[in-house]
């Protein structure tokens, strides 16, 4: 397993109001080193829960000097004009490789027309979206959007959460839906079912760090029997392809 | 030191399309390096507590690695004392209570009576915490009791309250089944001490390894790791000193 490149497609930078050890990008880097993660695609906690523009700017600055860190531009569906500005601001910043939308913290459900409009903006921008997706209704709404925006690749954060079965079924019908299983409830059989029903290409390793310690999700994936090729896709190469990240030069340590 | 998982299930539930046999649980324990597991039966949680508890005892008798935990639902009130006493007589090593799924309040009168009967039984009692205020209510309602109370299933959003409860109530412990925030094991050891944290997983529906990896990968002493992964459970539940009823 140590030869497999590990890319965490779901990280955040910044503190959370829960017991734990928090901080800035140094926490991400420390956890990645300790848990054997080579690269990460990160969104700003501040941009999600407080100030979109300030958080995005802090993130872009924080990842600049770390070749293995990449960023999501967070959009807030309640602020369409400001969101459009954010996309323009990072249009030519290669290290910002995707868009992050959080339906819960923005107060816009998946079925809210404002969420659809934010996803349409992302589709025009031309990079993948990581979107918080929890529950059967959210999965159903997202599947409809994915069908309407086939050019937009969508990473379904938490794979639907407690509706991971529905998440897998939706990804089976929509090839532009990808699944990230980061969750504090590590259901057995979920990733296995995804591999069985949709194959390895639409499953990406994500941890939700730094909200969660990557050790938690790594242990979940390590416990699932799978071939080297399949593991390589899920743990890293799928993310490289989805985000258009070049593999060389990103590995900074041996896991 | 042998590892002990204090939170596992046997049986099935209607909302779940996965089907796990007891052999699956044992295989998962082998894969994860867990020697012993405390098991509650889904039938006791979902259907009939007494019948399900008997089934847990019957299944656990088939393996020396499985230890039955009796599910107690205080909500019906009538008959609850008998359920507790029968579970003790059958050899259950502890109790598990679920205020959320069973719709009772820890501060309510039915719960107060159940806590008195559980105290008489003297077995460790794990209570699942699923909402803000529940941990405090549980600790307050059991403050005069002698039984160890284990706050179970506490997620990261409710953990701060659980820590505050453990700081104030020496009879309370914490089940480590959803510890996933960075540094949380170290924080717990510093604030409440490693002797009050017990490893649990939620297997077979949840993977065993994630929580174990959090404990093993934390910067705590090997003694603290051993205590959390098994020593505390062996001490509290007195595993090894009991014989199953025939």
C-alpha cells in the first residue's frame, strides 16, 4: 500500500468549534505527513462558515508555497454576485482546481434554485465541484442537476451521508457524479457496494480533514480488500484525473 | 493486553439491506485485532427487549469472545425491573440504553426508576447520547448511583458537553466510538484521563478499525492506549471473572 499515491480530495483548512487540535495549514500538513497522504484538495472553513472571499483568499495564500496542496474556490449560493466575482478572481490560478459548495452552512438546500445556479456557474467555470450532500432528498435533487449539467463533474461529499445507498445508485445512472465517503459513521459495505455497482473510476478518497483526522478514513479504506489497481485509482489517480493535477513533484514523503 | 470492543450488535434490523451473521462479526474482530466484544441484539433494540436479550445470551454462549449486553428500554416502565433482573440472572455483563430511538427523557420519572433498578443490578450501563443536553441529564439523573455510566455514541458536536460531564461526575465514562477530530484522544486523556475512555466501534454495521486507528495513532502512552482499547473495559465489565449462565 505504501507505493500508492494518496490524494485526499476533501480537506478543509481552519478551526472547528469542537474538541480537538486546530490551526491553519500547518495542521493539514502535519496530519498528511502522519497519515501518509501525499496531496490534498482543500477548501477554507472560513469561506464556508463565515466569509467566502476572505476565506478563499487565505486558502490561496496558504497553499502557494506547498506544491502538494490544491484549492477549492468556495461559492455561497446565497451570494450569487459575490460568488461570480470569486470565480473571476481565481480564473487563472492553476492551483485552485475546483469549486466547493456547502448546502448546510449556506442555508441553501440541494433543491434550492440558488444552489442550481451556483452549480451552473461552476459548470461555466469548467472545473469540478465538491458539494456537501446529505440525505436522500439531496441526492435526488443533485442527480437531476447532474443530468442537466453533464459537462460538470460533481464530487458528492459524504456520498449522500445516511443516503449512501441512494448516492451509489445515482452515480450508477450519472457518470458525472463521483463519490467521496468521508463520514464519522464508517458504514461497512458502502465502498464495497460502490465498487461493485459503479466500479472504481467514480470513487475518490476523501477524509474531511481537518474536521476529521485522516487516520479515521484511511483505516476504513485500508480495511477494505481490493486490488492494487483499484486501490490506486480510489486513493489517488482518480483525483489526479478529475482535477487535472500532474502527479510528479507532489510526493513529499513516504507514507 | 486483549482489545475489547464494547459496542457491537448481533441480529438484523428492518432498515438495513446488509445482513451480518455472528461469524461476520467474529471475522471483522479478527481482521481488526479485537479479541472480545460486548454484543447487544437488534431484536432487543427494535422489537422486544427481553426476547432480544435472551437471544443475545444464547448467541454469545457460542463464542467465548462475545459477551452479552442487555438492552433496557425504560419507556414502558411496567416490566422494566423484571427485564433488568432477568438480564442479570442470564449473565449479561452490562446494559445499553437508547433515549433517542426509544423516546424517553433521562430526566423523566420512568428513567429515574429504571436508573434505581439498574443501580441495584450494579452492572456498567452504557447510554447512547444523541442530542445536546442528554449527557448532562444522564449524569445528573444517575449522580447518586454507584453504577458506572458510559456515555456512548457521542459525536464530535456533542463531545464538549460529554467532557464537561466527565469532569464533574466521577461515575461517568466515555465510549470512544466516533472519535474522529484531530488530537481528540490526546485532549480526552489530558482532560478526563485515559482510564475513563472505552473503545467501541458499532460493528458490524460500522468498521472497527477507524476508531482503533485514532487511538493507536494518537500521541499518548502505550499504557493509555492499552487501557482505552481493552483494559478499562475488562476492569469495568469484569470480563474473565464471570461464567455464563447455562
